[in-house]
C-alpha cells in the first residue's frame, strides 16, 4: 500500500522552468511593443494636438494609496471639426497647453493614440531584458554544473563517486545532524556527542535563479566532493482518489532521490512517538536509523517536554558506518525537502 506524503505548499521553480517562463514573458512583451508601436495605428493619420486638461484616473487601484494615475485629454482638429478625447498614454512631462504629436483613425477621428513610441519601446526593452536574464540563467546553471563536475575531488584527489565504500564499525555510534535550512543557503553538518565536526555541506556559490554549488566535506577522512544542488521543488498530481506529492531537488542535474536509489539507498519511514523515524538501507542492508529531533539535540533527553518536540532538518542518527557519505546525503535530502513520509 502506498504511503501518503506531506510537503511544504510552496514551489520554487527549477532553473529550466524559470528560464522558459522568462522567455515566454519576454516574447509577449516584445510582441505587445511591436504591435502597439507599429500595427495598432496602421492606417492612422498624424496631427498635432494640444493638451486640454489632465484628470486623475478614478478607476486606478493600487495597494499604495499614494500612487496616482492620470488621464490626458487632447484637443485636435480633423476636417475642420474639433475633437477633445482621452489619450491612450500619460507622461509626467505632460502639461496643459503643451503640444503633442498624435495619430487618429480617419474612419473614426475620435479614436486617437499617442504618436510617440515611448511605451512601445519600453515594452520591447523589457522583453529584451527578460531574454537576457533567461539566457544568463541557462548559461550560469550550465557552467555551475560543469564546474561541479570538473572540480569534484575525492580521497587522494581522485574523482569521487557519489558515496564512498564503507565498512561497519565494531560498535554503533550516535551522531547529530544539525542544519540552518531555514536560511537561503541551507548549510548543515554532522557532529558527534563531543560536538566535534564530522561531516558538513558548505555553500560555495549561492544562486537565486540557478543551481548552487556545495562542497560536501568528510572531516573524519579529509575527503571532499563538490555538487551542484538545485532548488527544492514540490510536484503535485491529482490521482483518481488522492493527491500525490513529491518533493525533491536536483544533485548535479539529477533528481536526488533517483541518485540515492541508483546507489542502493532505500528508506523505510515510521513514527517514534511524535517523531518521524527513517531506517536507511543500502543494498537491502540497514546502515542507519535517522530520527527527527529538536534543535538542541545534545540536550534532548534531559531537556523536558519541549525538547522532545521535533524540528524539521534536525536529526539524531545511530549507525555503525565508518564513512558517513550516504547517511549525510540521505539526511540532507530529507531535511531539505522537509519530508515527513517517504516511500
């Protein structure tokens, strides 16, 4: 039976989707600018008009009550008949009595448009800027992934696989996973009972639009590897009877859960009192038990009732693994996606 899964309701767009959205908005802006500037007034005649009056737009709505919008009324003559009509644009440079160039529809002279290309050029420039941002996002994201791929180093400087081979320690040890995943960078680490740093993820280059570069450092064995870590994404699909959610992020461009699965990692989820507990298997052999805990992990047992309330991204871990690569990455994935249940 498939388990339910609960995730954060917000969605951060991945770089490719963000770039595609920016490109779409850019094309709309450019198309609107070209249409309003060159096609909307096709067949119109040019003339000189005089600004007759300027009125506040009573229909304008803004969250800031200080924001105002104005309508300029212009007077012009066509075939001896005088018209006073509202112009389709407004500029702070407008003043009563000022002459401006306008275009009118010969079939309906009361239809008048501003002859300047200011607004149209503004739309086109916005579109060009959005295209530049989209291309920058694509190129930067590609370079970050390539940089992570080229600079990935393992023990002795050799290229490192996702997880190092490990062996069992004679006795089980308890370690603690602490995080600042509430911040933008989301760094985290594992320490022992004596608060000695064993393993950590350090954000080398943070990006709002693309992937960020993280160095995963094994302090116990002097090893490190750099990975390109994408934004957290929450997917929701509407099945026949229930919503199915999946929260994940990319690791070197690949779904982190698929990367874990390819390396033989599986998770069984359950409850330990009020806390979510995860049994981690590698190649069907249990290698760790991860239990969600309070921020004060070292004082949890003696901290009273409040210290027993779990906080996302903080874990107590029991394991006999000598190398913490797989366990750290699993805890990092669970904490970063704020997963309460995973199958």
